[in-house]
C-alpha cells in the first residue's frame, strides 16, 4: 500500500472511539444497506421462492447491509 492509504486520525481510547465517526460510519452503512435490502424485498422480491436471496427478507437485509458496510469501509479511498 502506498503512503496515502494509511489510516489517519484514529481515535485513542474507548470513549473517544465510541464518539467518533470512525466507529459509527460502518454501523450506519450497514443499517442503511439493510433497510435498502428490505425495501428491495418488499418491492421486487420473489414470492415464489425460486431465488434463495430474494425470497427471504432476512437474507436480503443481510446482503444489503453487507454491501452498505463494504461501501463505507473500503480499505483505501485514494488508491
């Protein structure tokens, strides 16, 4: 990795970590992705059960949350 990929300004200590955006950003990304996954299931989901991903609201929420987490917690923004 190059020098621009190193994490800067990581909070020190638990109280600073819990108050920082560094901690909450992945949680918010996962939550927004999970809600988007549920909305996708509600409007476009497969009621017939032919697809294992789109026929279950829990798997849709999980995969949406996973995509949201990956989108905000990518290892390097500048590379």
